[in-house]
C-alpha cells in the first residue's frame, strides 16, 4: 500500500466522552457583599428625584439614574420597591430630577435617610415648581421633568422610564457631585487635554 493510500485509524474515544452541558453547571449570582464591593468602584452622578402626589412632596436621593434614548428623549431611574417613594412616583406618573453639585452633599445625605418625616422634608432647601408640579432644586446643575412611559421589573427595584418633557441647565454650575466608594466626592473642574473627546 502506498503512502497515498494508507489506512487511517479513527479514535472514537474522544467522541464517546460525555460533554458538559451549560445546564450542568448553572451560573449562580455572586454574594451580596461581593456585588456591593464591585459596584462601589463605579463612580456615578447624584440626583434628587421628586414627585408630588395629592399635594405632598416625595423625594429620594438616586445615583441609579441614566439616559436611555435621544429620540424620543428618555431617562430611567431605579426605585426600591419597599421605598415610600415607589408607590408615590408610580401613582403620580410624573417626576423631576435635579442633578446635584458638590455643595449639595448634605441634601443628598438628608434625602437618602430612611424613615425621615414625609412632610416638610424639603424645608430649608431652595426649590421651585416645574411643569409637572414636582419640586426642583433651584441650585441644581441641571433639572429635568419626566412623564412615566414604562415601568420594568428589576429585582428588588422597579426601573422607571420617563420621557423628558422639560429641562433646564443653568449657566456656570458648581462642580458635580459624584458617589464613589461609599461616599460623596466633588468632580475637579481641571481638564486634561489628553482626555478630551
């Protein structure tokens, strides 16, 4: 038999071995402490989200806020289901967002505190009313007003999507407030040309 016609022995042992199926090793969620530690490394802006229901102001500090779409203009905020604000914002159907500057860290801390009295929680904070009737911080870096267009389940939170029906960006705001590693920090106004996009 020539080299061109040598018989080839096929080893079937590899084909006979069982293969792991993805379902044999289901992916499990990480521990809550590990998840918290990882997310603490993600710097995010800080907002105060407000709504008005039956003449009563409701407010909460939120860093889980982001843009969704440019056309139509959509944003979302994640609201904990057990929070008092949850039922209020879903019932009202409209809400406001005030983007905080670094001199508002005390406001962020105050409105993140659980169990605070509902009435009078905005006392001493300069606000004005927008199109939706929600209270907007007068000294915010930016203000948006939204109409709820969708609500999605997000585990222990609801993902509330709103169409932006009003916005305001005052000139020359103070440096932005960010939340990072479990605390509030000011964003430096210094710019690095190498980081410009």
